[in-house]
């Protein structure tokens, strides 16, 4: 029986002196509460507090990080139980699905997924063997059995993980049933929503016009006209704030913004509703809405998050069969300097406005993002996102942005995940890597140990609370 499968000094520097400094910094912050201000966990879990079904249904089937790698090796998504949008047959034997993961777990060596999964296996479920085809049944049985106990219900795990607050993400026309169910309870302050209006902002979506019409029905505004559309967005933002939202989120292909005249906006909006638009017009509309949303954030105080630089759903066959968010996404080059200029010309000098920028184009860190955040009062840098939520990705962003933007133009860490049980692992990795980076500065005489201790607290906890107005 293998014991202590997680190295207590994992991810720390190999140099003994720097490792000792890292260990001291980490020991001072490792037990701080978790602030999870941006993510995609299901609010139903916390509202209903029901037991999770089984190991595969919780840990594998919803996790595009895992099935993306398996698909790359020729394993059909149907065999992993990933639902088809046409209701076609997929594997339903969750134990069999689990065995596929176990047989291919070696594929994840050296990836963040193995770090997160190992943490879940050994820290959350207390398993003491290596995960393999030989131990797959034991892991499945023990995990599934524990998930049926009260200690593994969502709210109990929130407490165990020391999650102080978690934000989910809902679309513009979401009815927020689960947040409504939590309203008036102590949990309403711990499980809050985030306003992500992409479903009624992106005219390239097949359901765009229907969503805009629904937006009008929900708010009583006439969304056939541009001013009515904007009024409906303001109304929805107000509703979201009633359910704890302190932030909006915008997942656009690029960072383009625009500042069109009212007549230009009206004409463009009309064409978008008709569905007869070019890709360039769709991009221009999204760009204009970003600028409008920045103005609304200045009015109502909501933090604005821009997630740009993702080419989504590039595999047409997977998209047609399984829909969105099935691992067929890649980073793309993004021009923040030119893209954000119209918005920044209008609102960039507003110190009361908070805009957090995320990127999948790491080449922009030192060339564009750090200099922009190091100047404009409204801009902050988000943590490494998606493909770069990794030990190396965390080091790269610190190395490429700190000299220009410093630490205090960043907002700490957020996990941006659907995988609830991986949240402690992801925050632990971020805390370890930040302590490693700080320890290196101390060892090189560039930072005093007291400053590093204060920074480790800020990066792990304080900056996230401040950055998201929590």
C-alpha cells in the first residue's frame, strides 16, 4: 500500500535555499479561505444539496480537460458517456467509463489535469494507492460510496474546502431558479451569480434573435430597438445584482471594442436581428456592446471581465454532434492594444471602473497587457486562464508582467472551472507557484521576506476580494 502519494514540497524550486523560503511562505497562506469569484459550477448543486451520483458522472463526463485528451487518442466521446445533442446512444455504464479513464491515465502525466485529479483522489477521498487499471474498481467503489454520504454533499464540501464565496456564471436570459431558491438563506451570500450576456450579445449564434426577444419579454422592454435592448440589459444587470452578482463576464473571440454613433448602432442592431450579417458585422456588434457594458459598469459598479482570444468549437463534427464546450477550442492571436482603444478612449481613465482582462494569447503579456494595466486606472490583469492554468503558465505571467504592471494591478487567482472538487487543488497550485516566484525574488535580494509574506497573503486572498468587490 503506497502512502503519502502527494509530495508536500511539490512544485517548489529544486534549489534547497529557495525551496526553504518557498516552504515558509506557503505555510503562512496554505490554509487561507478560498475566494472563487469566477467559475462555472452548477448552482443547482448548492441549492438542492443532493448527493453526487458516481465517480464518472462527477469527475469525468463533464470535464472537457479530461475527455479532450482522451479524444485526441482516438477514444470516442460516446464511449465516455458525453451526451449527444440529438439524443443518440452513448455509453451509460459509468463503471465501464471509469475503466477507460484508468486505462489511459498515463496520458495525463505532466499535465495540470493529473495534478488536480491526484489531489482529488488523495486529499478529498483519502485513497492511498496509485490510480491504475488494477485499482480502478477500488477507486470507483470508494469514491462513489463516499459521494452518497452527507459529508460529500455540495454544501458540506464547500465548508470542508474552506470556500468563503463562489460565483457561478449565468446567461442573459437565465431565469436564475437556483439562486432564487437560495435567496434569503445564509448560502445566498456564499453562492452568487455572474452576468454573462453572450447569449444575447453574439449575433453569430443561431439563437441570438430568439434570446433578444426573450430578453424583452423578461424585462418588459422593446428589444426590437437599440435603446430598448440597452434598457433590457440594464434591467437584467440589476436583477443579477439582487442575487449577489458583483461582476459581468464577456467571452468574445477578440478584444475588439467600438464607439459607434446612435444611428450606426440602430442600423447594425437591425441587421443583426435579421440574421443577414457578415462575420465582420457580427464582430462590430460585439465590439460595440463591450463598450456599452463598460459604461453600464461605471454606472452600477459591477466589475467587467473580458475573456478574449479563444477560437471555440473548431471541430465542426464534434460541435454538430455534441454541441459547445467539448474540448474543440484553441488559443488565438489577439490584438488588445488596437482592440481596446475605442473603449479606453471613452472610459479608460475612470478610476471607479474595473475591467479585468484575460487572455489565451500569452505573447501579449509583456507587449500589451502589462503596459496597459500598468497605465490605465480601470484595467487589471486576470490570472492565467484555461490552457495556461498550469504551473508553468502561472510562472510565465508573473515573469512577463510583474516588471511592468507589478502585483497590485492583478487580481489574485480564480479557478474558472466546472469541476467543483478540483477547486482546492487549483488554488493550491496557484498558491505554491506564487510563493515559488516570491521566494526567488527574496533569494535574489530583490524582495524582503516581510514584503514577500505580505504579498503571498494578498495574492492568495486579498486581491481577489478587492478585485471583485467581495
